[in-house]
């Protein structure tokens, strides 16, 4: 359903807004912060959409400056934060709006999942449940350990990012990740034609690039402007809690209710995926007790659609 | 060095050795041209296939998000494994003072060089962004096994070249002195330059022997490192089938088996094509057969540990993996490599009658094929079983069936390594003239 | 960027739903319809009901008082505080509907006990002035209700007593300043993505003060927090930055040398081992190359 929409135009507008760049209607470029007004020999012009919906020409050299600073800022992370996600498995009804919102925001193909809702069953004879699976943003990440070029790295706010301007496509991180959280651009990405002039945003990993890795970013671009991640705010069922562990508070993406992280984890006996691997995930799960759907019927999800899940 | 021979006798013996070994250098046969032609054709087709891979991305392969490493990495491991034989023959057996390796040590070194060079190339073929290769040097990360691998591969290539080149010096001197009239000027010029003005003075020999000896000692840890680090590419992950503490020695012992097989094949065909029966003797095959049994038994021991121990416990993920290998989708390939590439070669090579050139060549082929498929078995089935269920992806993500383009490129890269070897054995004497002559009682310092 | 996008998703989902949902009717048995509340209609029960409501219902139906309903669910779940809904349903009908669900609303029979269900209904009824408790529900206890107007709130943190003090500034019906007593106040603390309630519905004392014991929250690195005090009916609120707790220093994990760190933060032992081994090997290699040069120097001229 998301295939018909090309959000790059509106995104560019957001992009300009987000970084406080004002592009005047007369075509004069005012630089605030990132977009420096230096004039370079590189005279190639790039069209950008301003906040008031007009197209202006900006020199490519100016965008390059922008890229460097965005890369630096993206690698640094947000000081003092320690982002954490809590997924309430009892609430997940497999609506998959998280997956759709994520794929739309990150320009992913239908088979590329930064977040994937899995149909799980812990043992034979037990009921099934739906388990959204983003990147765990491990505190002992096996993926960043193996990267030969620092293309994937952990930031100070705990988020594991990928720099597809640097990634050499060796896919060692895919082999190393036990949560299968990483995807690869095996061919040209989806929006290659709309995205060619877009400045690469390391916190959004857009534009995607052929031959590089892509992964869940906890929507680092959203966090920078104080918003919840795309998946979290798209959920209609209140499955996701997201927040800063330093504040000991998480906010529900659906109800916007905020609770204490420690209380939530304690009361529900929260757990992490495969703790025996020592990866120290930053994504917690609340046990799928009192699920709000018929978990006996494994054939249909709550929308009445046929399920074609494969079990491990 | 047997009994002291007269000056006349020595001259005759040396003349014969020189002529026998240098004969192939002086002429190019029709068969050789045909062989090179075939290899070049294969390489041309592979280059065309690689063009498609560059244009369309790795989508043209069967690799997807779950099985994200395929034939290329399996072949990379195979190349590194086979290349280890240079160290095994020249350094380990050579430093033990075994004389039977003299006629085959250079073959082993040439195999090592050709294969380890291509190991570097196929890694680039596997990369999603080969244009960013330099990032490894610009942004290299000391914590990454890939970075270590690149370091050791480069080091091993360099030492292998030196270990091929240093013992060639006296032979290059001989070629420069004796071949001026028999070969084209450009070829003679190559030998002249490469010989570094070798005249065989005692001082030159002293330096030569000492340098070779140091490098032979040095190559042992470097070779162990190259294959141990290669094994860590898998063993450093958390996946069933790779998450093993014995992966280093398991790879190294397997490498000796693969390399011995490759040397046996090369020995047979070189001996046949160059009519070197007098030098690469039946005894050489006999000894190589014994060496093969020895390294295979060590490899068998590690196999036993690698499969029996997890098989005894049957931990969930290990159990799924082992079922696939023992009775599941990869059962045929698994048992074919274990029986055809390991059990049978050991069993057959135990008989003296089998340790003759032709049967040993056949066994060598079985061992090398088994070695390649064994690397396939090590890489792919593990990746098929992720820890979490594979869902919401197309069917092709669940399996790995190599595509034509992928197979073509792999065969092409193997063909390049064979071509490099083919050129090396044509350009340079495959058997060290001076060492052979020295062995037969010739005072090489005088007869150069 | 998401407006159009959302619309398409929601309309696709709604197409899926509306077809199946609208055709359905509530399934309520006559038995359920006739049921009477089995819990006392007291403030305590209503508060318990509110907690359950916030856990299980708020997700879709939003708050009872204000109605930020969940616009991601289609058809949009109705705001249950609305008089139209309250008047149209008997307690028994509410009970049946919550128990059995309909379309997108899951049946809560399994997740909530009958007692819990009645507590939720008791809470729902608090928004309906015309409600007459029936069955076991006793008439609600008489509470002295403050009749004047709250003008503003002022929050301070009493470091010595370790408590927050919310002072209500109120006027009585005649417009004279007075102490507002028995007014329910919430205290919230601003977090990255929302407001964390540290106290809910605490009543003011005879001095028009609400005292809230130190809830032990984490201040930002400068030792400040943003608190928001509001009356429970959300009529008056105040948000301000106050000094609380002591400043702390952010220990960035990037500063640690670790295997997962960047190349700039390679563990020293690894770097030293790696470099010394590689250096040692390559020095030997260059020595060997030097020997080649020496051999060349010994050539016959």
C-alpha cells in the first residue's frame, strides 16, 4: 500500500525545517547552522524545496559541507541520552503499521525489514504470539565489533547506526547479528530516482545505496527533534514504549502515556531476546500474557487475514 | 650429497639436470597454448558475468539477507586453505630436513602464491561496494577480523613471493648463463634482471641460505595466522555451526589436506607434460601419499570433535544445523565430502599400491573437490538457520541455490589462479636445478 | 511527510475493517443486559477502575474527560465519556459489550475478571452526572467539593522536607482569595517524549496546598527537572523548571576503549599486540629484501 507514495518532496521540506535552514523566497540562501554560505568552484546546482513550497537552486558544494557536518553529528549521538524500547507482546495484534511506517520512512522495499513482526511460538503445544523485532541496539553489539571500516558503530546514546557512505558491503555484520536485524541493498534501492539529489542523512539512512547495509536506527532523525520513532508512533495498539533510560521513563507511542521504565520492567518481569548470547539488548519485551486476540487460531491474524508464518 | 664425484662426472650430471628441467622453459607446446586458451576463455566469460554483477548489484547472485555469504566466501576459504600447502611442504617438512620435498617444494610454493593472490581477489568480488576497497586502509578498524585477514593475506603473499623468488636465484643465474641463445631476448632479459647478478659465490650462498631459513621459520606462524583468522570470520559470530572454539585448528588441518591434494594433482600433470619422471619420482608420490594420510588423520580428528561433540548434546540450534547436514538438505554433500574427500583418501592411501602417481592424482582430485564442497558446507547451512524465524520475506530468502552468474564468476576466479600457476610453471623451472644437482653430488658453486 | 501516507494506510485498513466490522452487531446475551453492578460505586472503586481503563481501554478510546482518541484505529473508537453513549447504555449493556467485543474491539472476557469489568464501568459512570447507581452499588459518599475557582498553581520543591508543594491560588464564589481544599491535583514530570505522572489525584489540604513526597526522579545533567502541575479536571495547569537533585556528568560510552568501539578507541592491548606483531613480521620481510640487495651487491662486475 505504501508503494504508490513518493515522500521525498515533503521529506526535503522536513529536512530543511529540521535543521533550521531557511531558504528565502527570493532565492537567497540564508545559512543558519549547518548550511554554510561558502562559495565554491563546484557550480553544479541542485533543486531544493523551501519551507513555503518553492523550488530554489542551491550549489552542490554547499550541500557537501552539510553532509560532513551531518555525518559528524550523526556519529556523535545525543549526549546524556540512553534510549530504550519496551515492546508489550500482549498488545501486538500484528497490525503491521509499524513495518509500513518504517519502510516508508527509510525508503525500503517490501522485503526489507528494519522492523519485522514475527509470529512466534516458544515450544510445541504453547500458544502463539506476535513479536515485533527491531534492531536490539545491543550494548555489546556483535555487529559493530566485526565491521572492518567503522561503517557501523554505536553512538553515545546507545543507538547502533550504519553509514552507507562508508560501508564496503562485506556483510560481516549480517553474519554476526544473531537477531537477523540487518538488511542489504542487493540491487538498486527503491527510490533511486527520486533520491539522487538528496543529501545522505546518516540518522535516517536515506537515500539507500546499492551494495550497502541498512538497519533499524531507532529513527535517530526523529529522536533528534524530540519525536518518537516511526514504528512506535504508528502502532495503533499501544505495543511500543520508548524513552530514555537516564530519565527512567518511557512513553507509549499510541496513548502517549508515560510510565516509569523500572516499574514497567519490574512489574511485568520483562526480558530480552537471547540474553545467553551476552549482547545486552536495549529492547525489552513484556511477556505475551492476556493477549487480546484468539491465540488458538494460528491461521488468521486479527484482521482475519491468512497467516503464512514459518517457524524456526 | 652422496660420494665425491670427479669434476667430469659432475659436469655430465649437471648438464643433464639442467637440460631436463629447462626444456619446458624453452618451448611452448600446442597443448599448453590450448590449455591457456581454455583458461582465458573461461576468464573472459567470468569478466562478462562480473560486469553484470557490478551493474545490477549482488542481486544477480543467490545471496540474500539471511544467506548473505555464499560461494564466493566458500571459495575464498578454499583458496586460503589450499595456499597453506606452501608453508606445509617447504617450511614444516623442509625444516625437518626431509630431502624428498626438493623436487616438489617449488610446485607447492607456486600453488601457494597463485591461490593466495586469488583469495584476495574473490573477497573483492564478494564486496557490495568494491569501489570502496580503499576504505579498509583509510578507515581500517583494528578490532575487525577482516582487517586482520587483509593484513595476514598481504603478508603471506609477500613472504610466499620471497620464498618462491629466493630459491630461484641460483636457477635464474643458470638460465641467464646458459639460455641466451635458446630463448627470445625479452625472456632472457627477464631472467637476467631477476637473477640479481647471481654468480654463486660462497658469500651469496651464505646470505641466500640464511635468508631462506629465516623466512621459512617466519612463514609458519604467518600461515597459521592466515587460516586461523579466516576461521575467525566464522567463529567470531554467534551462529550454530560456526560458534566453535576449535575452528582455527579445524581449518588449518583441513587446509593441509586440501593443499596436499592440489600438490598431488599438479605433480602428476607437470611430470607428465614436462617428462620429469626422473625427478618427480614414484617415491615422491609415495611420500606425498603418506603425508596426505598423516594430515588427513589430523583433520579427521578435528572433524570428530567438530561434529560429534555438538551432536552428542544436541543443543537446539546445533541440532537443527546438524540435522540439515546429517540427514537433511545438505546430507548428500556432507557425506560425499566426508567419505569421498576424507575417509576414502585415507583408507586408499594406506596401501602402498595406491601411492602410485595415477591413483594419487585421482585421490588428489577427490580431496580437492571434497575440500571445496566442505567449505560450502561450512559456510551456507549455518546461515540458512537464523536464530529467529525467517518470515515476511520471499521464498528465495529461505534457501541458497547459486545462480549461473555466481558460478561463472567463481569458476573464472579459480581459472585465474590456475592460469597464474600455469604461467609460473612455464616461465620458471618447476624443480630447483641447483638443489637437485647439489643433492646428486654436484658442486654447484663451480658448475654454475 | 506522513499525512498522505497515513491516510492511505488508514483508508486501506479501514476498507478491510469497515467491511467486516460494520456488518457486525454487538453480541450481548439477555442475561448480560439485565446484569447489575456488583461493586460499590465509591471513589476508591472508581480509582481502581480508572487504572484498569488506562491500561486496557485508553489505547483506543482516549481519556474520559478530554478526548484525544486514537485516530489510528478505524472506525475510530468512540469517546466513552460522551453523554449520548452513557445514556444509551445500561450497566449490563456496557458489561456485555466489553466482555464480548465487536470487530476491532477485542473481547475482554478473558483478560479482565468480572470485578475488574465492573470497576471499569464504575469509572466510566463518573463522567455521567445523571447516573443513578443501581444494584449493589451504594450511593457515593458525600465529599466536600470546593465551589470556588482555581486561578493558578505554583509548584516548589522543599529540599528540607523532601517534598513537592503545589500551592493552589483560588478565589471563592464571591471572588475573594481563599484556600482551595479537597481539590485533586496531578503532578507530572516532563520526559523526552511525554509527561511522567509522579502523583495523581492528590487532594489539597486546608491551606490549599498539595504535598507530594519526593518521588525520586532523575534530573537532567544540570540538576533540573521540568514539572507540570494540573488540577485533575485539567482546567488549570502550570509547567516550570525547578532545581532538583544534584547535577551529574554524562559518562559517554564512546570514551571507553572496547572491542565494539571505533578504531579511534581500539583497546590498547589489542592495538599494541597487533602493531608489534605486524611490525615484527614486516621488519623481517624488509630484512629479507635487504638481503636480496646484498646478493646483488656481490655480483661480478
